[in-house]
C-alpha cells in the first residue's frame, strides 16, 4: 500500500480485539431501514480473515440457522460495525476453515473455551495502550514536521551560546597563571657585598 493512502486511512481505522480463524464472535452491525436505524447482532464462527490491509481488511463469519449455513463478510473498519465481541476461542491449524461447510452435528464441533471477563478486560487495556501509543507517535511526528518547516531560531542561538560559555570558562585559568607568575618571589637572605679589587689599599 502506498504511504499516502496509508496516511489517509489512519483516521478511518478503529480499535478492534484480536480476531483469528476459529474464534466465535458477535458482530454488532447498524442496519438502516428507511428513516429508522437499529443494531443487528450476528454471532458465528470466523472461518476466514482477509488479507487486506487497512480499511480493506475483512472477515467471513458463518453460522447455522435452522439447518442452513449462513455466511456474511464484514469489513472490520466499516462505520456500520459498532462493536465486535469475542465470545469463544478455539485452536485450529488452518487459516481458512472451509471444511466446516461440509460438516454438521458433532463433527462440526471445535475444542472451544469461553473468554472470561478478566481476559476481555486485559484485551481492552491492551487496545487502549496501543491506541494511546499510536496517538503519541502521531503527535510526535506532527511536531517534528512542524519543527522542520519552522525551525526555532532561539533554540539555535542558545545552543551556539553554550560552547562560547565553555570557551570562556576554559580561558579563565590563563590570567590566574599570569598573576601567579607576577607575584614576587619570597624574600631571601641578602648576599654579602663583594669588594672591588681596585679599591683595595696597598700594604705599606
């Protein structure tokens, strides 16, 4: 997918729980009939998770109604999908469970387990953390883009001023050395005067 299209679709993506083949889910879909709207619930087994990316990602859900198999394809990020709940989880070894179409009764059963409220709460917390992380990353990217377009001159001047201060501090010890060298040496004992040989008187 092109990066421009991916950026445009980010606003349409919705937080969703983890959905895999073999999960039994309950989809809350908005149905419009004339001027009225209602929520229709479709509960069934996920037999396929589409390979689409972004808003194009879909799932196929199958259920049996009065002995007749009914399948519906839901786009996960459609505005008509209000909520998706994971009711049961089953471990399967295939990504597409088309063989379930030919099975009925006990042969169509999977080793499923119910999802507890605690597990559902943990998944909700993970989704909220992922959403918050994505929002922070988006805000950081926008701030960096704005900074690149309008660089702040004050910050640059402050950065350049710091090395000057360091240079001044580095040069400060030099005068101290000069002053130390200018200090007089400690007084020592005066040396005895040397007699000039010309001034010596001849011995009589």
